[in-house]
């Protein structure tokens, strides 16, 4: 006998399962399989009940929404699945493992954002509640519009033209042009010190009247446009 064989013979053999242990393991396996079969059967019955209830809800012309009682996640998933196949809108509300439930809506009566928000807050949604929410939204909108009208409107140019034309007229020239043409922020006009003509309006009108009067005198001295006794106008060469 070789060395390996002698070592194996000297080792203790693994313990064998007794008949009682075999029977216990077999019974546990059978119980587990029975529980699984029962759960599958219960879920099948639950699905059939939900399908029946949803069909009744669809056929009722008056009902617009339907609220199920709180249920476990696996049951809620079945409700969502059936609702999707039936063409309904389904939402879950409430706290998980406490009072979470599913609510169904027909497509033509899909909930608004305000209605969904109320359900998420644990509130009921009634016609009176809808009117109150709409009234509050209208008041908020009016307040925002009033606040917007009261604020001064500040127009900010999209770009600075001196940067746009800097390559054409040069950096220093662009800066000088921007300085000269900078509008008066208070009145929106070019400052008077940047204008070439420094005269007042009254002085400008007086100068224009004087120039016009001087021109008339020069025309009379030259005989241009003088009138004859019969009302005709004669030119310097005597033609009429």
C-alpha cells in the first residue's frame, strides 16, 4: 500500500445523514414549494379581481377616477400593469409600507399638476379645491405682472460697437468715437459739450433770419426778381 492510500484510510469519513435528517429536509422542501404555489395562486386570484374591478370602472360612464385601498408593492405592480393594458392612467400616492395606494384615471379625465400635487400632500381634490387653487394662481399672476410693470426697464445693448469696428478704424479711434458719441444717461441725448455747434436755439434762429434777410437784399441790389408795374417779373436782360 502506498503512502497516499494509508493516509486516506487513516482519515475519518464524513458523517452520513440519518434517516430523521433526510425526512426533515424533504419536509422543509415540500413546505417551501407549497408556499410558493399558494402565493402564485393568490396573486392569480388577485389579478382576476383587479381585472374585474377595472373593467367595471371603464364601463361606468360616471366614474372619472378610482382609488384602491393601500396595498403592498407586488400588488400595486399588478394594478399598474393591468391599468396600462386597459389604457388608463395610474399613479401611486402615500408613504411606502404605510398607506401607499394606487389611483386610476380615465384618459379623458387625466389629472392636472395641481391635482397630483394635492394627492401627494395627502389632500383631497374636490371642485371647491380646484376653484380655490385657480383663484390663488390668478392672484399670484396679477401680483407678478404688477411687480413687473413697477420695475424700470433697462435696455442693455447686445454688443459694444467700438469693439465691432475696432479692426476698421483702430483701437484709439474707436475709443475716441465711443467717448464722443456716449449718450447722456439721464436724457438719452448727446451731451452739448460734444456737439460741434455750441449756439443756443434762439441764437441759431436769429442767425438764420439774418442770413435770409441779407440774401433778399442782395437779390434786390442785383435786380433779380423785380416786379414791373403791370405785375410781370423782369430779368436783368429785360425779358419777361
